[in-house]
C-alpha cells in the first residue's frame, strides 16, 4: 500500500511534504514558546516551498 502511494506521488514530493509539515510544526512550537516573530518568519517557508514544488511540476 505504501509502495503504491510512493509510486503514484513520487518519492521527492513525499520528502518535500514531510519537510513542509516539519516546518509547520517547528513554527507552532516557536509561536507557543513566545518567539512569535521567528515563528511567523519560519511559517512563510512552507507556502514558498509548496509554490516552488508546483512551479517545478508544471514547468515544461
């Protein structure tokens, strides 16, 4: 089942999604610990990475 998922989505996309999820988690931890400006700065990385993934996917 997992092999089919990896085959359908692609290994690099799964790695990038794990990176994005970890960035969101780190941002939440920073926000809840009181470092709000750092958390907001890091939170902007996730949509940037997702946008870059979309750009590379549809560029031909």
